[in-house]
C-alpha cells in the first residue's frame, strides 16, 4: 500500500515537473520551423546535392571517372568538333556528397547546390537528368564558342583577373613615378 501511494506521488510530481518545463517555453519564441513549409536559410558554402551547369560542361568525363560510386552517367555521340553530349545524369540514390567531382571539374560546371531534400516515394525519380537528348550540348571548344556555350574555366578566369590587376597596378605605379612638371614649365616669358 505504501509503495502504491509513493508511486502515485512520483507520478504527480513528475507530471508537474514536465508541465513546469513546458509552461516555461510557452512564452518563448519557437526554435523549430514548420518544415517543409518553412526551411532554414543555409550557409553559402553548404554542400548539398550535386548539380551540373551544362552550359559550362564540355563532357570531359573527369567527374564520372573520379566518382567513387559511379553515379554520374555521361553519354556522348560523334567525334572532335562534332562531338555532342546528349546525356548527363546523376543518380542521387548513390551519391555520397563526397565532392570529388566538384574538385575535379575543370570548368566549374559540377557544383554543390544548396538543395538537400529530395524525399520521394519512387527511387527512380532520384536519377536527375541535366540534359535532353533533343538538345545535345556541344563538347568541342570551337563548336561551343560558335554556339555561344563556351565559358572560361576557373583557371582562365583567375588568370584574366590577375592580368587585369597587374595592369591596374602598373598603371598606378607609372602615374606615381611620372616626374613633376618643372617649375619653369608653363611660365610666360
Ligand atoms: S559528390 Fe561524390 S559520389 Fe556524388 S557524384 Fe560527386 S563524386 Fe560522385
Ligand atoms: S568534369 Fe566538369 S566539364 Fe567534365 S564532364 Fe564533368 S561536369 Fe562536365
């Protein structure tokens, strides 16, 4: 009987303790979000699902070769200037977000996105297609240039920026080093 009464007392005390904690938070601002209607703003460098900016991709296959789980599918047709990529797909079922493809890509076409949520009922829908066979992407640099596809890669961009900065510095140095006009210059005799 004593034990029975003690159990009732413990239950009442613990219920009040729980209610005390709950009531403390009633007036506080919630720290949770109404997911999926509301979502956190992710940091700029968040590494989410891999995406391909196909305008920059020249189908060099480096990303597919470096991928440890073979989840990048690239299909091309033709040779040299007539080589076209008609499929670039990533199987998000297999991707482990290692980022090796991003590090290997010479044109920065392969990038991490801020996307992290692809809850689906059908796993086949997790194979994302970035190209359409109806609109193949030219792979050769010259054809890409002709068709307005070519985008300089990260190294080329960096070299261009460095050259621009160097030219600006040189100009500034030349201006500083230019001799002051002589005191007689401009004097009307
Ligand atoms: S992040 Fe890793 S696993 Fe995913 S596609 Fe790139 S290389 Fe493959
Ligand atoms: S490494 Fe970059 S450029 Fe080469 S196929 Fe992959 S995404 Fe395209």
